[in-house]
């Protein structure tokens, strides 16, 4: 019995030893196979005319901005790149802006494992989206996919493979990838919600800017709109020009005209066109030049700085002595007048508009509005401070037709000739016309009401002259 038991133990140990040896041999075989596969891939890579650039989702513990940019670029909202992929993945953006491009849009991009093609500057590129179980894992290795040899517990990591011909390596790195980053920045700018920043407790506070005004809906002559759009589009593409000429990358606008002529709507249309945030600066709310500098330094790049109604006597007085003063303090002593008592001075404002402080940011539009251009200090009006002067006048026949289309979708009507004739004789603001058109649901009733309104203003004007 003891001999049989001893034999069984020896046999058992022999089987275990054989199994262990087999396992070791298999492990060695796997390692040898992996090494051979790696060597084969390396050898084939040397022979292949194609080059592969791997863009991981993360760079260490930080997100890889190039990966995010490439994913944005490959979305269908930015290009037709994804159209060549067989399997797509769709997501829907939040309603970020009532008039912004991409608001509430469905964005489609390539799914995991899919590939798609793109061309740029005469070169063809192939993109492929992969996923690895852990950072650094090879998605094409079946052992890695099943967890063999992997580091369990790591979250899956995505990566993009960019493939192109070796002879285009320089063009891919120096032209195509920068193009992707630039396109992605533009996409994100279009899809994000615009912000209106205002001064609260000596600091900027932001709310969503959902003003629907666009150049298409703006009640002003078409030639003026085309001129402004061309100027804005030229400005945002001239970084190198401003750097070459040694000037701060900014543009100054003065919008002047009677109240109700659309100055604020034009600013909103500019913001929506450029996808720029608006910083609304009320000078009476700023107590000193130092506070003004701190606020203005906090204005982001690619933004519009708005200073409304700079001439308004109830808030700011612009005087030849160079001080911007609260009207309620206009009778104060000299200490307040020259800025020594903490008031914002004209020189302090101008130093930011075109002095050394103007170089603390770039790609900024500075907009002043006024109802009375003649009241402004001439120092504010010269080129370099207010480069473009836009007169916002009373409603013209052309502007009226824009408003009629906006409110009633009407391009022509039997009453148009009479309305247009009256508009050429009677000063009526676009805001007044819009109000009359908006309070009537039907076009016929709206235009009759408008005729009566303008006739009433003409009679009032005649009586006042008498």
C-alpha cells in the first residue's frame, strides 16, 4: 500500500513538473512570438512607404489637446472627412447660442476601429480611431485585448492613427497638423456660447449673450453692411500684418447717431459674426485709472470691448481738460477734475486704447457709441483710436424693407411706395418702425399702422416748426 502511494506521489509530481515545463515553454513561445511579431512589424515598417503618427487621448495625466483638436476636425460639422467612414458615431451639441453656428447641432465622427480619408494641400491622409485597454497597450495585439500581459485596472485609452506617404512627412507635420489645430479652434469658437461680461464689484461677471441680431437682419443700408463685414473679416486675418508694422492687433469703431438707430444691434451683429465675447464697460462704474487698467487687462483676446454712450451727460462728461467725470461730480473741486482724487481720466482711457497697455491683448475690437459725436474730445476721434466711424441714421426705404422682411416675411406690398416716400421726408428711427411692425400680426394691418404713425410724426414736426 505504501509502495502504491509512493508511486502515486511520484507520478503526480511528474505530471506537475511536465505541466510546469509545458507552461514555461508556452510562455516562452508567446514571448518569442511577440518578439518576432515586433521584429516583423519593424522590418515591414522600414520597407513600407507609409508613415504612421499616433496621437494618444492623454499625455501622461493630462488631456492631449492635439487628440481633441483632431476629433473636432473629423466631426461632420467641420468637414466631409467622416463621410468616407462606414460606421459613424453621433452626438448632439447643447443649444449654446440662439444664433450661433452649431447651436443644437448633431455632430458625427468616425466610430472605434473605423478609418476615413482626408486630403490637404494635394496630400492624402488616412485616419483611424483605436482603443487600448491601458496606456501604451497595442490595440492590434490579441493578448493585450484579452488582458494577457496587460496592466489590469487602467481605463481604456483612445488614440488616433494618422497615416500618409513618407515623402510628405515634412508637409504633414508643418502644414497639415497646424491646419487641423486652427480648424478645430474655429469649430469650438463657433459652437461655444457667447458671453456678455459686465462690471460687478470691480470685477467682470459674465452671462450668456443670446442677442439674435445678425448682419442679415440689421436695418441699415446693404453697402454699409458689406463694408463693415469686409473690414472685420480683413482684421481677423491680419495678425502678421500688425506684427510686421509694430502695431497692437486691435481695431477701433465709433458708432454715432440718434438713439434708436441700431447701434447696440450692430455690436451684437459684429459679435455673432466674429463669435467674439462682448465686454460692456460702463465708465461711471469705474472709480480710478488703476481700476480701469485692472479691468481692461482682464479683457480676453478675440473679444469686443464696448463703451456705450460716452457722451451721455447723465453718466459721463468729456471735457477739454482731459477728465472723464461723473455728471453728479461735475461741480467738485480740481482734485476730482484732474483725476488725482481717483476719477478715470481721458488719458487713462487713451493709454489703453492705443498706448502701452493696448499691447496686453490681441485681436480685440474696441467700440465706442455716442448720440452726439460733436461732444467728444478730438483726441478720441483720431485714427488708431477710432479707426472706423459708422453713422447710424434714420430709417431709409432700404432699411424698412429689411424690417418688413424680418417681421412679416414680405418683400413687396402695395403700401411700400407711400411708406418709402414718407420715410424720405420724415425722420423715423429703425426702432420706431420695428415697434409698429411688431405690434401687428398681419402685414396689411402693420403697414397701415406704420403709415398712420409716420403721418402723425410729420404733422407733429410741422406743428413744432410753426
